[in-house]
């Protein structure tokens, strides 16, 4: 029979503490339950059987020993206690997985899950740890038993992320992948955010590569939904993000980020990485123009000195609105946010065939220059 996984989303509405922030308040129990529900569906599609340790609709926090006893009574093979972490220092972030102090058997599944979470979240690896936690104590002698802490909700940036659906997806996907890896089960398509295999019909010269979107402004708001009023927290100059898709919100362009957050697409504030490390004489005018936009050559006289005899040509690009937008569109294509295939990309960009040919030429030029 397939393995039975008992999911244990920590806490409940009546648990003291285990919440932070305001407008909205982050409740750990609610986050844990969202992740547990998503994970249960994903595990089922991977062929596992699942139960919960407690009633997910109850406001009452079932005791730790009773949660464990429910898993023992059901004869579960694996107990997964789902949590996010707290720390007195709001700067602390990172991911950790616990097994019981005396458990040996649970070490390998804990390592598989911790590895999957680190790959998914890319936060500090705080490792697999041992503790005499109640739910682990109540289960470790009867089944494999782990407790996961994705990140710290006491950190404002982590907390804003945890309030987005992107976090629930990421956490449930990471747990799914770790559990599948431990049992040697292949991950179902619903649990994969891995890129689809590239289509063989796509010409090699149109490889879109990858581009990160970088913040140019000193401080810039990100949003937890596609709504200019949904300001969540500020990011700083130089921070970089992976863009998922482009949206028009109240007539202005917004990017949805892979993290589930949203950011302006206004090129005054953000730009795709176009700065290429090479000797100055080998840089194209376009590369220098990108550097100018990234603020590397200053303004006015300083820019003239920095660019020397390239100033006129580079400034012409900077001053050309049309060239700007072709370059931005090309970088969006390279970032993958306009999909695959020329016709799809052209429609997604909403431009004429003639304009698309310019974008395509720019994409190829960028691919060759890297
Ligand atoms: Zn907790």
C-alpha cells in the first residue's frame, strides 16, 4: 500500500502568540493550514495517502501529544509538522528542519526535505536540528517524524512573502519534492515549478537566456497583489528579482515576480540586468547605454568624461524612446515573460510584425553578447 503521510499544521487561532505584524496580521496557524491543504492535494497526485493530525477548521489548538497520537492511531508512515519560525531579532531569516533528539531513522527524510526547501527558498541553511518537541516525542518511535520551519515570520520581508499565495505554493512544493525524493517517487507536474523542456522547433539563435530585474531607485515598493494600493514593503537599489509575467494595472505596467510579489515595470525605477563585465573598448554602444541607465556613468559632465569618445553614440541611444522600448521588450522576452514561439511573443507584446522583428534582432544580439 502507498505510504500514509500525516500532515500536522502547527497551532490554531486560540494559540497565544504565533502571530506578527499588522494590517494584515500574519497568523502562523493560518499559513500552516494553507500549506497543509495544498501539500495534501499534491501528495495525493503523487500517489501518497494523507491525513491531518487535527481538524483544520477548528479554532482550538489540539494538544501536541494528541496530534501525535492521531498519527500513531492511523498507523502513519511519516509525520510532517508544518511551521514558520519566530525570533526576537527581526533580522533573522533562514530555513531549518527538526527531528527528535533520539531519532536516527528520521534523519534522511529530514535531510531530503531540508535540501528541497533550501533549493526552493534560497534562504540561509540553518540545517537539520534535534529537539525534544512534543509532536516529535509523540511520534518518532512509531514512524518517520519531522518538523519544518520554512523561514521567520518575525522578519518583515519574510512575513510579507508569507502573506502571498506564492509562499504557500513554494512551501508545499518544497515539502512535496523532499518527500518524493526520500521515497524515490517522481514529482507530479502540479508540484513542479521547474521549467518545461524547451521545444525543439525553437531556433537555437533565439535562446532567450535569462535576465534578472534590478532595482534602480534607492527605495522601491513591492506589492503583495496586482494593486498599486497593496504596498507591502520596500526593496533597495541593486536588489534583483526573477520576473514571471507582465500585467497592466490601472494603465501602468507591473511585473509579477517569481516570489509572488509585484513591482513596477517603469524603467525609471527598475531595469533588466544589461551590464556586462568586459573591457570598455569591447562594449557596444547599447551596453554602455544600459550602464548609463544603471547609473554607472553619472550625469552631465561626469558622464562625458566617463564615456569619452563614445558619449555621442551612447547618448543617442539614451535619448531614443523607441530604442529604449525595443531593448526593454527584448529583455522581457529573454526573461521568459512573453512565452515561447514568435507569434505568441509578438501577441503578448502587442506589437506589429515589423516591430517584433526589431525585438527579435535585439534578443539575438543580446544572446550573442553573453
Ligand atoms: Zn510554529
